[in-house]
C-alpha cells in the first residue's frame, strides 16, 4: 500500500463509521499560547475534550500534521539515529467527543489493522495501563490475543498527556513485532532494539489535569487516537525503517545525489541524509504555515532545525546552499495531500536559501574565532573553553553551541556548557525584563485600578461615531511622578491619570492601529485624552490630563475623539489591507503579514518575502492599490463565527488568538481580513497612496512604509516645492532641471581636474626655494648637499592625492635628488610634510627616515617607504623651520652611509 492509499483507507474506514473527516490544522496552533506547535492529532480538538467548546460533531477523523521539536514531546535529538522518530510526521486519528469509549475504540482499531490493512494477528501486541482492567478484558475479547500479548505497562508509556496541563488519561497501544521469525525477546529488550514497534496509541481521555497536578474527571469521557503514517507505511510496505517508505525514498535519493553519494553507503552519511530528509519536511511545512526563521519562539525553532540540516549537509561535504533545492522533491511526495506546499514553494525556497547562505558564512567566520579562542585557552595553560567565551562566540557570531562543541571535540578541548547556560540565562533574564515592562505596566494599571471589584470589559462604540455623551467614569487612578499610579476618586486640574469608563469611542491601541486621542468634557471641566490602551481582559485605559475642573469617579462625561487624526488612521488602515492584497497579487500567496503599524501620518507593513521587491514590481503594487482606491468601493464590515469567516476566505494571522465571533473587514472583490480596527466607509476616502520606502528588517521579512490621503498630498507638495527650488537654483525651468544638474556636475568635474593640473604645474614650475643652506640655489630652487640636489618648498593647501602628485612631479623634474614639500592650514592647526627620493639615491637617503626626523619639529609623527613618505603635525608656525632643517638632515644621512 502506498502512503497516500493508507491515508485514504484510514479516513474512509472511519467516515463509513460515522466520523466527520476534518482537514489537518496548520502546525501553528490556533489561539493556544501554551503550545508552540501542534504535536498530536487531538490538539485542534482540545476545547471539545475539556468541555470549553461545543463540538460540531461527536465523531471525527483526521490526518494531522505534527511537529515534535519542543516542550513535552521533543524527538529532535532522536532524528537521524532512530528509524521511526521524526520531527515532522502525520498522525492518523479517530476521535470520539463524549460519544463512544473504550469498547468501540478497540473494536475499530483491531478491525482496521487486521481486516483492512491485513496485518497478521500473530505479529501484534497490545498494551494497557497497569490498572486498566476494563481495557485489558476488552482486548482479550475483541482481538483474541493471548494473555502474554496483552501487556500491562506503567505510567511512563501508557498514560497520555498532551502537556503538563490539559486532557489526559490511560492509553492502550498497538505494537508490531517487526522480526516475527526470530525467537521472542523480553518486552524491554524488544522495545529498546526497535523490534517491537508502536504504531497506534488509543487514548481514553478521562481527566483534565490542572497546573497543581490535580486531576478532574472530564464531563464526558472521550477517545483520541494516533497512528503515525510513517510507521504504518513501513509496516505495510514491509520495510525495516520509515526512511525506506515511499514518503522518504525520493528525498533521500535526491539529497544523496546532490552530495555525490548514495543512501546506504555508510552509517555516518546515512544518519546525515536521514536528518536532512526529516528536517526538510519540518522546514517546508513550517514555512508553508507562515513561520519565519527568527531569533525567538517558533521562528527560532525553525531556524535551529534548518541549521541542523545544513550542518549535516556540511558533514556530507556540501559547501554551498543545497537544502532549498530539495523542496521541489518534497513537493513530489507531498503536494497532492498538502497543496499549501506548492502555493508557497517559491517563497520558501528563497527563504531557505538566504538562511543557508547566512549560516554557512556564519560558520566560516565563527569557526575561525573558535579556533582563536582555543589557542588562547591553550596558551593560558587551559584545556576548556570557558562558559563566558562560548557565550560570546554564540552571541556575537551567532554560532550554535553544537558547532562550537564539534570544533572543540575535534581539537580535544572541553566546553564549559554549564557556564554557557548560565550566561545565556542571564541574558534572557535581561531581555525578558525589558520586553515585559510594557505589558507589566498595563497589568500594574489594572491592579491599581481594580480595588475591590473586578474591572469590566469596556464596550466600544467608536467604529462609526467619534462622539459619545453620557458615559460614566467607573474608576480613576492618578500618576504620582515617575511611573507609579495610585487609585484615586478624583483627578485635579493640571494632574494626569487613567480613566476607565463604562463605554467609549476611543480606540485602544491594537492590531497595529495606534490608540486614539481627544477630549473628555463633564459638568464643570474638561480634559485631554493623550493615549488609549487596552489590557488582555479588554478594559480600556484612557490616559487623561485634566485641563480644567476636577474629574471624579461617578461623573458623567462626553467623549470626542480627534476626528481628523482618526480619519487619517482609518485611511491608513484600509490602505494597509489594500497593500496586503496587492502584495499577494503581485508577489504570490507566499507573502504573509508579519506585523504592521497604522498611525495617522503613515502606515508600516511588514511581510514575509525573501529578497528586495524589485522597483518595477513595487511600482505595479502602488498602481494597483491606487486603482482600488479610485474604484471607490464601499467597505463591508461583519461579525460572524470564526469558521464561517475562514470559510469565506478571510485571512487570519497565524498565532493570533481569535474568539468565537470575529469581525471581518472586506473590500469586496479585493480583500477580506479578520480585523478589529477602524476603517473608511469607502476606499475613495483614502485619496492617494504613495509607497515611501521598501527595505529589509529581518531575515525573510521586508517592510513597506506608505502615506495616504492628506499625508500623501503633503508629500507630493513638498516634493514639488523641492523640485522647484532645485530648478530655480539651476536657473532653468523644472522640465530641464535634471538635464541641467547633470550637465553642471560634468562641467564642475572637468573644472576641478583642470584646476588641479594647473596647481601642480604652478608648483612644479615655480621658483623660490624655501631652504637655502649649503651650496647655491639653482634655477629650480634646489640646493646641493654633498653632491645631492635637495629641493624644499612650501606649497598651497591641496587634497592629499594632489600633494603626492606635486612631490612626484618635482622629483621627476630633479632627475636625481631629494624633494621635501610642506603645506599648512593655520585655521585647522595642521601641517603636512611629504618627502620623495629618486630611485638612484634610495640607498643613501631614506624618505621615511627623513620625515621621521622632521615631523617632531612640526609637532607630529610619521614615516613611510624609502622613496616616499608622509607626516602630519599640529604646529603650522614651525613649517618653515622644518623645511630649513632638511639639508642638514640629508647631510647627516649621507654621512651615516659613507
Ligand atoms: P514513541 O514512544 O515511539 O516515541 P509516543 O508514545 O511518543 O511514541 P504517541 O505520543 O502515543 O507516541 O503518538 C501516537 C503515534 O504517533 C505513535 O504510536 C507513533 O505511531 C506516532 N509517533 C509518535 N512520535 C513520532 C515521531 N517522533 N515520529 C513519527 N511518528 C511518531
Ligand atoms: Mg515519543
């Protein structure tokens, strides 16, 4: 049976038995902050098991994408050596939400395994939890397996829990003896050697475990099962390892071919090939589900997996990026079942390639640094890399610990990993403290404001209207200098604080949109709202400065949001949605939002894309957005259930938590997004959208900034004025400004060249020596010093290259001799001396030694080659004296060699 037939047979079997087929959820759990990745088939149904959500059906069947690389279920280190553990795998599962329980679950599983899949009962085992007599009896009855093949196991293997908290219960597993001809061995031995292979786990979900470890019986016992597609395929295809199934063979073959080897050529290279084949799947699926390589959270896990694959590639001899080239091969195996792979492939390939390139160069640079540190440690008599040193290598060069460890092993020095962990933890602590302050501040506000009663969620009435009368002040707090706040019953004139109202039209910062500002009025006073924030519970905090009167708890207030500012925000927000749609239309569906800021004066949109957007594409994107603006389409805003919204094609942001009811913002025919922000009623209000910049902000993430409406108008006006000023400075009409400026620049360059030539000529041809000691001056101003012609001259200030030129030309004119020129800038307090010696004399007079001797006279230092040298000094007044000292210095040098 091919793996795709196994998927189908599993789904069909349970569908025929009343189970609703459910599509695999993305690897990133929706609305579950406790879990980085979906790690079992039951995760998307968690709420049904705990009773928090009402299941739409009592029976379901799925083939769920799973990742076990972090947290409670982490098989990362196993991958490579193990024939049956992957980071990414597919879990076949059937589920009962308070419907059937142990009897049917065991019945179904046995029928599928032996009936449909045709496995011989004599090679099968079942296990049950130690105390689960019921399951034990059922297995004996349903399967007819003998007593010694229905085993009782302990908590470690037969009590399943998704995490430290949540649904859990006793379970029952089906094992296959993969070597039935051999004499039977003990359970432990068979498990450790991999001979007894677990293929399917039936979890009888009976409890909900709380954070304190206590277990509450679930309202309705349920069933959750999981069978690994890869393991089932290996068994049904009669091969010894998951890697020999049709799910892996093409990828392994392609990787081996690129590496110039063969899968099976050697134990070590096989491990590396397996790691690459396995990690390729994780990388491909994570990217397809919107995860971006990064330095924290999910992005960091992705980056680590990708780098681990690259390191194994390096062991196979790859020196160039290779992993991205394997993604199409993964597609050959998986595209049919998972169309998201094909849809995102181009973008994924580019991202992987960039990551690979970066990592390869990191390792190259880093490896040299590690080598240096090892040498330094040895020089100091040590044989271990200190934790701090390892941390520095890790932190500054981005070198993974594994790479450092590997190099150290090769060099036979130790690594202080404890010290490294400690340094890492210190740094984490610091950054945690920094990022926490924002949320903590809000949490602090909440505590300060709560007092005795709870703080309710604030009703928001500000989508369409910007004014509201008759709101009630529920709570107040006053700022007391620094950052501290204290609960108060009133805020006096001139003071600032926080007001919580029963309802508001002020939008609290969220979804990228900044908080509103405006005014509060009450009987006898008014105040300014300078910012609006909201905490996780939905209570809105108005930051208020009282301008007149005193604002008291219980007062009735009238609210007015600054309308112009808010309208500008709305234009930018709707424009952001249009931009998002245009980016996807132009650059492909692989583009995903990675962050945004919607402010009154601009919008900022971050999205996943592996390289700069080329200027022509950017121009087309801008044109498309403006075409949608000009179409003047009314926006449509609805509130509906989450599944309905997604079914309608709404773009949800990965990792965002959405409630049951979600708000959708549509520009019909163009864009449909889940969004809680404020928008224009008609796209025509946006007026004009101008993209101001496009640049990279992180690996695989680009940022576009744009302006709209009045902001765009101002920008156009400013640019027009600027252009007029340029034209008027150039003395031509605007249309001719560009040509004129180019022409002027050309002329200027020619003139500078000519000027430089003339200066050099002037100096070279000019008369008048500055020095005159010993012998008579000739025409060119040179003097004779013991038969050597010496020319000294002060020259006008000029750029350095021109000074060199002058010295050169003078030396050429002398034919044989020594030239020393100097120049000074009194205002800057600077002197420059240059010495040049003709080739025939360099054996007797050294330019370098000459300036070294002269430089102190002008308060500086310098040196250089024998034929040419330069020095600088800080005493312009001493230049003549220094030049006058040249002949004596030359004489001394000549005397020294003769
Ligand atoms: P094992 O003990 O072999 O690691 P497990 O007890 O962790 O397995 P479960 O959590 O019960 O496995 O998951 C259910 C099924 O999913 C297993 O029976 C197996 O077929 C499959 N499975 C679990 N982990 C992996 C993995 N890392 N790679 C591939 N398949 C897996
Ligand atoms: Mg496991």
